[in-house]
């Protein structure tokens, strides 16, 4: 199994709690994603002033070398674009632009990728470039590969589905251009069903589910390693260029991401809020305010991490109820059953039956 | 100039052409900016005249309710003028609407000025302006609205196959200028309802461009948008009078064929496919052209169930695309 697919969180990075970035830290290059978003809106007849309004970003910033914007600014930009471009099309347009536009740094990578595995490896490692709001984890079980997307900096509830639309379209479009045929990707979205089902149908196919537990996409494993072209020097050059670009950007860990990893490490006995605040060098009140400004409620996040872990153990590791309950430090099975129902809305037995019916 | 010269048809023709030329060279049409400036000058003139001929009322004499009511009316009529000027092309209908609204504005503005200034009894031109401008303005506005109605009827002829019975500009797709998926769903339920009352089936065609992503990658997304727009015009020409064309999503178009059975729908689909196959899309000024190809899925249903019809059309389209893909791989892998 390739190294990056292993589920091995790095414990040391989690404790480096003064290295994470918050909503107002500027690290997203304004020459790439913001410029793409402005172009997309202009293609739909929306003037750039309307897109940039309230973001603190001006036209001349696009030409300034090394100019960066914060997550909050990007979120505002996305909200403007979403509101101005109708028919729920904005995310899909961004996804296609990321995969296709000659100005996109991924455009040179996609046509030379020998296999889906090589492409996904590279996309996973440089996710900070094209997806500053969401970060990705890859898991493989004996049948499928799963890409699970989570927020990077804040819970970004308003723009989360926009990013999922864009990322799903990017992955579908780029893998399709390697294989030269559509692949049977399956998509799960945590958002409820939107009224623009036609966009999902046309851009992602008919395998989309809404109201799920996680934001994830999966593909049968047999498509991963089929070589569609040889490992050329051009691919290595493209890969090297994009890795250097990623290094130059020095993508920091987001606050949400850090919190998530911190809790994932302590899943057996999640610390109370005050203790967690101490680990993050903050007083409980400051810590609470900080969480709130990033759209996080501590107990909700603890439950979410537990829920995601139990789903991971059931679906990917194939563990049984007792093993999962023990791993999450539940001594009493009925207690675990009740908690699981509270997190997911289903009892563990129902959940396993649903997984089996999905397969 | 002799009588011969005047009566000779050549001279008349020439003089006529000279007249039209000079007319077209200096069209005396005021731009919307100039009209807006005119309104501002009018409002300022009224204000200055009031200040020059009358005197400002004392604070205690001002009735604030009247200020709010009449000032509000003036502001709103001014905002209508701005809306008309910013949205409509120049022409007779705009002039009538503008003229009517300017008169109404002049009257309400004067009304407002009367509340804050006191004109002498002997020189009370303000009240006469008020009483003449308002009815005149309403008459001119009514004429303008009547002309606007006739203009709308003419435009509706141009919008045939794009809309029927129901209009909502929020539902229009910007790239192709036809209705989007929401408009399609509304029209589909209207069409199915009326077809069901005559116990006739309704058909839906979904048309998808082949290799559109490849086209976008090669020529850029802006050219892709232009292709979609021109394809829409082409499809519209090849549909029947009662059919409606909408943009479904991405590169997928939808055509509602009301009161059409499966056989006729297949015929229309074939005609559309032929039309697309012969469509030369020119890239910029080049003589070379791109010939797009399309795959069409069709579905027909007699019961009133728009969602099921949409789902069936989608499935039919996806099935045809899969068949086409496997046929293509068969062709490339089989030795000749």
C-alpha cells in the first residue's frame, strides 16, 4: 500500500498549536484562486467590482507579486460569486476551470499523469493550492479508495457545498481526461439535497447522495493503478513545478484542521474545554471566543470527531460493534448505541445494514 | 435648378439619398446621460426660481407630514426615471415614458418646494406648474405604457420557442439567453398538464455535446460559452413553433415537445442531430471550423409526472453516451 494512503496522523504537528492559521491570517495567493473566481464571474456577465465588493481586494492586487488574502476574504469572495451566478453553477464552473484553464497550475499536470493513482497522490499533496478551505484525507479499503474532505480553517458552513461542488468536478473532470471515459465515482455530501440536481447529474453523473455523514468521494480500486500512458519526463517536471509552488506557498495548518487532529489524537478521552484551551495557550473564555469565531462549538466538534472515527472504523476497517465501542472508550454497549444514534440519526446495526446495501 | 432637374427621377433619387445620409450622419438622439443631466438641470432651475422669487418658510411653519409625503413622491418618481434610463434603449417608447415621468417629477418636486418656500400671491407660478404638469404627465405616461405594450407584443414574437405563458427573468440563463432548469421544470409541468387534459403524451429531449470538455480545454472556456450560445440559436431554428428550448446544465440542452408521441420525438431528435452535425462553428475570424457532435436522449410520458420524464430522458441520454463510448473503443481497438 502506498505510504500516503495509510491512516497515520502525525502527533507532533498536532501539538504545535502556535503554528496554525486563523480566519484573518493572509496566506492565500490572490493571483490564483481569486483571479480565477473573478474571471468565472465575468464570463457570466458579472462585473468584477460586484465580485470584489466587501472583500478588501482590489484589481491592482492581482498584479502584485506575493500579495495574499485571508480565508475570511476568500469566503466573502465566494459568497459574492455564488450570489451573482445563478442556477447553482458557480462551484462547477470553478472545478472545470481548475482542471482545464491554461492558467491553472493543475492544467500541466493532468494531461501527463500516467494513472489515476499518480494524479490523486499529487492532488492530495498540494491541496493547499487549489483548495484553501478544505483539506483531504485518503483511505483505502479492500474495494474502494475514499477521499474525505474536511474544512481547513473554519467550519465555513455557507460555502462548504460550493467547495465540494468545485472539488468533485475537478476530480471527475481531471480523471476523465486521463482515462478518456467517465469513471464510476461515487459522491457523498453532508449538505441536504439542493434544488439544482441537474448540475450534479450533468457534471458528476447519477451517483450522488446528499445528507450523508461525511463529504467524500470514492472510486473502485481497480481503476487506480491502470497505466494510461508512460511515466514521462514531462510528468515529473510538472509534478516538481507544482510541489515547488506548494512549498513556496507554505500552506499552514488551519485552526479547524488543528482542532480536528488534536481531538482525533485524544479520541479515547477527549479533554474538557478548559484543558484544551490550556494546550492552545489560551484562557477558557478566549478559547471559546476563538472557537465561536471559526464557527465551531467544542462539544459538537468532539461528537463529530467521534462520529467520523466510528464511521471510519466501521466502513474502512470493517470492525464490529464491540471493537468500535472499546476503541472510543465506551465501557457500556447501550451507552455507545445511544451516542451513535445521537451523532448519526441511526443505530449502529442500521448503519451497517445501510453500508452493506450501498455496496 | 430647372423644372426638368426637379422632376427627373435620378435627381429626386439623389436628393433623397442625400437627405437620408445627412439624417443618418447626425441623428438628433439624446443619450440617456444627457437626458439625466436635463432632469437634474430642471430640478435645480425649479429650486433656484423658488429661492429667487419667494422666501424660505420659518421652521415653525413647516408641516413635516407634507414634507415626508411630497418629498417621498418626488424621490420615488426620480428613481423611476433612473430605472427607465438605465435599463431601456433609446427610442419612442422610452421617450414617452421618460416625458411622462419627468412631468410627474416636476409637479411633485414643485409641490415639495412649495412646502419649504413661500411664493408671493401675485407671482404664484408654482401652483399652476403643479396643476398642469401632473395631468399632462399622467396622459403622456399612459401613451408611453400603451406603446410599451405594443413593443412587448412585438418582442414576444421574437421570444417564441424560448418562453410561453410565464416569464421570470431570474430563470433565464445568461450564456444562452434561454430558460434554465427551473424554467424547464415549470414549463414541463404546464405542458404535461395541458397534454394530459387532451390525453396526449409529452416528450422531452436532452441534447449533450460530445467532447465539450476537450473543446474547452483546447480553445478556452469563453469560446465554449460562445459555442453553447450559437448552438442554442441553431437548435431553436430547428424546433417546431410550439416546442420550448431550455439550457439544462453545463453543455446539456433540453427541448420540451408538447403533445408529441415517441415516434415524432425520435424524428425531431434525428433532425436536431443532423442540424448539429452540419453546424460549422467558426473560431474567431478563421475559415476553419469546428464541427460539434451531439448525443440526444428522448423520453415520452402520458401521465402527469415531470420528475419521472426528466429522469427517463437523462437515463436515455446516459445510455446512448455509453453505447457511443463502447462503439468508439471497439472501433479503435479492432484491427482494420
